């Protein structure tokens, strides 16, 4: 069994909260953190809909005035075992 380190290195975890909605939008994107940050800033400044694509090709659209906050993080390897910290 092989794992593709290069694929996991390019994925970015994104979490978006939407005003008046109890659940968050959580997805992985192939875009880099800087590109996502730029798209969010652009949507907030212009007031237009934030449009992002996840790693499966699905489109996520959120109206700019409904964005609570956006959390962008590089995906980290999960550690398993007694010594995991």
C-alpha cells in the first residue's frame, strides 16, 4: 500500500461558518492557503458570493454578507499510538 505524500501536501482544510446556520462548512481544497485567503478577501471587499471548489470538484458558494469566519489550515498527518502528541 502506497500513499501519495505529494497529494496530501497540497490539500488545505477549510472551515467556514455561516451566519444564522448552526453547522459549519468543512471541506478540503486543492487551492493553497494564500489563494483561499485572497478569494475570501476579494468576496468580502466586493460583497459578492465567495465561490470555492473542494478536492472532489464540488462548488461551495457562500454569500459574502453571511460569512461568519473562515479558518484555513494546512492538513497535518494524524498520529496514532501511545506516543502521539
